[in-house]
C-alpha cells in the first residue's frame, strides 16, 4: 500500500472492549503517531496508556514474515496446500469433529466470519471456539437465558446518565480506563451521582466509589439474590413491568429468599449494615446501571451471577431506558464481533442458535453449504482436553497464545505438543504457542489490515490499514479463505476484499429476519466497497427497517461528513454535535441545555427492552430462579484463594505491550498481593520473592503486602510469561474448572498456598 504522510487514518484501538477510536499517521520519515479520535463516540478523543503507546508496539522485531513448515521457510502455496490437505484427510479418516479451530477476540469480524463459515458450514463441525470463552461467555449465556438472545441492553451513554453505578467484579480504572474516565468526568459534572464497587480487592476503581463492598470471592450470587429478596420485601418492585414483560418472577423471588440478611452477610463476608446501605441505595435509585466484568464472568457460577444481576433490573423495570440497565463490559476488542458471527462453539452465525433446526437450515441455505454443524462443538477447556485425549487430531490456532493464557497451562502445552498437526497463524515468530506449530502462517497485524470490530456497547467500527503488510504477511480472513478454497469449497470462499466479507455478514444478519432475531445490521441496507471504506462507527439495531439511516444503500460521501454524522442516532440519546461539528456526549448536551444546533438527531432513539419486546417466543424476558450457593475450595494444604486479573499497562500475554518500555515502567515484574495478616501468618515480607503453588504448578513472584487485599485471598496478574519473567506463568496454577452453562473457566478462584522462596 502507498503511505500518505499527510493523512490521518481513522481506526480503532486493538486492546480492550471499550473500542476507542484512534487517528494514526505515518510521517515522511516513517514514524507513526497516534491520538484519540475526537469524533469517535466511544472515547471522544481520549486514549488510555495502552492506546497512547500503540506506536511503540508496531515495530517488526520478532515478526513472523514468511510461512514455515517444521521450522523451514516455505512458500504460501506449499503451506496452504499442506494445511488444506491435512485437514481434509483428517476429516475423511476421523470425521469432522476430529479437527478444531481455536481463535481469538483479537481477530477482526471478517476473519472470524470466514473461519466460522468454514468450520460450521463446510467442515460440518462446531469445533471452533475462542479465547473470548475466557472473557465473557457467562454474560452471553446469561443474556440468552434472560432475553432469548445475546443482547447487551446498555450503552456507554447510560454510564454518564445514571444516578447510581454499581461496578461488580470490575476494575474499570485499569481494565477499561476510558470508560472509567468518562464516568469520572460525568461524576465531576454531577457530584450527586453515586458509585458502588463490589470487589474483593480495593482496586484503583475504589478511589471513585462512595461505597466499596469487599465481598468474599464468588459471593456475588448471594449478594444479588439477597438484593432481589430485599426489593420484594421493601415494596421496590415495578409490578407493572414484571407482569407485562417478564415470566418466572415468583420462582425467582422464592429461590432468592432462602437466605435472610444474616445468611447473605455470612455468604458474602459483608456486614448486615453494609448490605442494608447498598440495598437501600439500589432500591431508592431508579436510574441505576450495574456494570459487570470478569469478576462476574470468570467463575464456576458466572452465568448465575449474571442472571442474579439481570433479575434485579427486570424486577425494577430498570432496563432499556437511558441511564438504566445491566451492562456487561467485554474484555477484548472484538469479543462482541466474534459473538455476532457465531465464533463460539455453541452459537451460529448472526446470533442464530445452533440448536435450532430452522436456524441451521437458514444459515446452510444462505451459505449454500454442503454441511452444517448439527450440535454445539467443544468449548475452549473441553477442546484442549479433547486434544490431550487424542480426539482432536488437527488444530488451527489463530491470533492467540493458549500455552500461556489457558487454565492449567502446562497441560494445555502438553496437549498441543502431542497433537499430530498444529497450525498457528500469528504475527510473531516465537510465542510459547507458535513454537509448537508444525505450520506457522504469518498474519497481518494491527495497522496493516482492514476490517471491523464491535465494542461492548454494540458499536461497530472500522479498523483501517495505515502500514504496508511486511514480508509475506496476509490478513487472517484471506488465509482461511485460501484454505477453504483448497479444501474444495471454491466460490464460497473467493472473497477479494474484507468489505465483501462484511457485506455477506451484514446480509446474513438480515436474511429472513422479521425482527424476531436481535442482530440485524442488514437492516442498514446493502453496503458496497465505497461504503465500507467510509463506514462510520454505528450501533445495532437499526432504528427500523423502514427508516434505515444509510438511505442510499451505503454511506453517501457528498454533502458534508459532519452533517451526515449529525443525522445519525445511537441506540440511546443520539449523536449530538455542536454547531462547529464537534461530537459531544448526551450528558454534555444536557448540561449545555441543548442550545440551538446541538442534538441534531432527527431519528428517534431506539432502545432495547424499555417497553418489552425480548427475543423469546412470547417476547417476554425470563427471570431465572437462582439459589445462593457458596463453594469453598480451600483446604489445609491450599488455604488461600488466588484471584487473577490484569494490570493497567499490559495486555494479555504481553506479546505487544511487552515491546513498550514506557508501558513496562508502570509495573516491571509479576507480583502477588497479600493481606498483612496473611503475610505474617505465612512468613512473607514486603518485596520478598514468594512461591505460590497450586496442585498444578508453582510460580515465583514478588510479594506486595497490602491491606487493599482481602484477608484469605491473593491477587496476581496474568500477563507474564517465561519470556518476561522466570517462572512467572500464572496460568500454570489455574484449574480447568468451568461454569456448567457457559463453559467459562473460574480464573478468579484458585486454591493455593504461599511461602517465602
Ligand atoms: Fe484502547 Fe481500551 Fe485504552 Fe480505549 S480504553 S485506548 S480501547 S485499551
């Protein structure tokens, strides 16, 4: 590609699920600079430390630049032929379920779409799962149980419009920093806004909270079933909403009422006074958003936690209105896009259900596919167990590093080593996973490839290339399509551009969709190459099929870009602009009193669920009856509970952020937080090197003695690998224990012991 040194390219940050808009520019001397996109409605120009350092992480050091077979350089044709023939032969000999793809929330939607289509529609297996399983599968399962679809009912604007924000298991200040900044800015303008943090640790997020509930690990189900019971006892229910728009309330309330307040206090480790104050505040504040993240999802009761939260919002009718609703914040940049194309083993494309024969038939017909997966495939943990047992004989890993990030990581590494045929497509030549690949395929990186991502508020944004692809690197969608064609599936994979893939994805979402399915970007109209290039960030659903806001079938370019964007609506209060064209948030618009020219949105805002209309057969939401349970996993040998998570300046296994000296300055080495009482009990001093052990392995980390940590619990970040710290691979400790419904691993509740090294 030709680089235009004068032009800033509008793209999207590749790290977290906030999905911030980025303006990237390559100077004449080749230096790349980035800044926040003031016109992106997720961040309004803000970036966090990771986003700001993007230019420091895109050098070619360590890049995989050519295909390799068994460690020798190979041509693309040879490598792709080998992948296609080995997968075809394995399927012929052992059946379609003997092969699998393990993909990633780092992939763009177009990559995800093609991989999902190949596996589910042409191989005929659903053995495609993603590292997003580790991130938000419990939210997906909870949404589907309650709403009949995987629909996130909130938007970021709601966070600014709420009077009460309850953050559950979410260190937003470090893990979704720009959302935290938006809340902090809103709070400054509206000091009456209240914030409650529910987290075993006193994280940086607690600095903004009016109340920090240092809950016992996995006490969330008890906390929110207790809240439902409290709402029932204190006349704080919206009975009209419950009657009109939900079913199952009586059973849910009955199940929630098994514990009295003292029982909830015992199960949560909170005092009755703390519970009473939180419950009273929730009951008294109609405009409440409950934000939850991995502390809820990464649990053996993750789906029940999600539904316990949703139950409280349904019971109060606080859903689908500005400033109200349960809101799952996604970890990865494109976990949502992966959900939309069905990139998980238990979902079909375009939010259709793999268990639904009508949906299977429809997708198969749309794809003109020879086969369609007839049942859910193996979820991530099951997939690597099947690999260990020899049931999967050919595995393709795309854009992820499971040897370091999967629970029970040593067992996962052994399973990958034992697999007869492993393909890895990645940007790096040497990760702990890439080194076990029989075939290594060089993938294009952020800044080099084009596509779309969907952030946590259902906003689809473009990622755009501003750098040439180095060496022989190719985009993932093209690599997968080339293999599909070589497997004999010809025209179904003959895409020439990512825009063609996106157009097919959009068309499938609208195919025979009469509104009974939630995901429908086809309603915006057909999109051509020009429209794809110019695509502005937008949220689904479309306002209505009859009134699409791409009136010409694609985004028209003439007439003034600003004016056109001013006509758009988000799914909450709409995109508001000052007469100068500057994009502002709805809160800023309200604060400004909507002067003339501000709030140019003509289309009425569309909201999910405010007046019912869920995606169940009777269009009613489901209460889920949940009994509070407490599972104790500690033992005399492993008396502490380890909670794993992220730090502010690193991302996943540091393959990208580890390149930036600036990001590594924040926290330079792996650590474990321990409460002073536990430190004394186990003979650990501040800054000692400590050995943390579970039945599966051990790590050596620096001890940080702090009262921020709950007594009986430890916290350690999950980023470091042996490349960055000797014996620092935290997921050698974690267990392959999963939520029974979502299959999401319980990465925040691992029984361990600690000793001075
Ligand atoms: Fe990137 Fe997330 Fe930071 Fe935004 S908040 S700049 S998406 S890492």
